[in-house]
């Protein structure tokens, strides 16, 4: 966990539960809470005018969601949507800022976390800028596997659907499927019963 749950409770933290495909917050809302995931997965996305979804990032247990916006007066530029059933700890913005003021070590950890997420965003942007679809798909698989303790071949089960992989990479679903088949022929991934292992 980024921040100890007991500490969050002591600053007014509340637990909220969400079903799959439920919004934690929506684009253009004003940030009022710090959100930390206790269980489940959350995607940050944007839907274009023509209805195409672009997934900005995916967060899991222990991650916080868009905490950086609590430090500036801007509205959410993305939606936070649950990918699975999800439990989230939320702390009101004023209480969260007081907690950071009272606990310098926690404040430093939050700033490191924000810095690391910004670094990841740069890596993702470089990956998406690649011309080759195969490079994009391989890059996103590598990005997500980096969070896994086991780095051996085929040890990481990709939890994203083909559609979600397309939304993260900015590719069409058909292109993602072709790239996955090519990566399988190159023995970089295995596909068993529709599940991808990298």
C-alpha cells in the first residue's frame, strides 16, 4: 500500500465499494478525495468525440488514483472506471493535505510515487510513438510485466482484453490480434485458451 490504511482511517478515511465498469470519478469533475485501491483494478480513460476509448493507465491494489490533482486546482482530465469489482479507500482532500503536512515521510513517499508515475507516462508515450504495431504491443506487455515479481518467460498473465490492449496502444483490435500472433510465432508470448502469457 502506498499509505497505511490505519493512517488513512485516522484522517477520516472511508471505504467505498464499486462494481465492474462503475465510475469512481468522471472527466471534468473537481477532485475532492484521495483514492487508494484496496482490491480490484481501475483504468483511467478518455473517450473521444467519435466514441473511441483511450486507456491512459491501469491501477491495481495499493495504487492511488489521480492524487496529483489534489495539489492543483484543475478538474479531472480522465475517467476512473473499475475493470473488476473494486474496494477503494477515500480521504477528503483537506484531510489528506493535513495528513501529508503532519507526516513528512508519507508526503515524501507520495511525491516519489507521483514522480515514478510521471516517468512511466514518458515511457508509455515513447512506446505509443513507435511506428510498428508489434513494437507497441511488445512494449505495453513489457510495461505491465515490470510490475510482476516473476520475470521469467511466460510467467505473466496479461489481464487486459484484446480491446483494452488496443485502447492502451492506440491500435485497432484486429492489429493487436495480428501482433499477438506474430509475437507468439517469435516465442515471445504464449496463448493458451485465449489467455496471453508474456
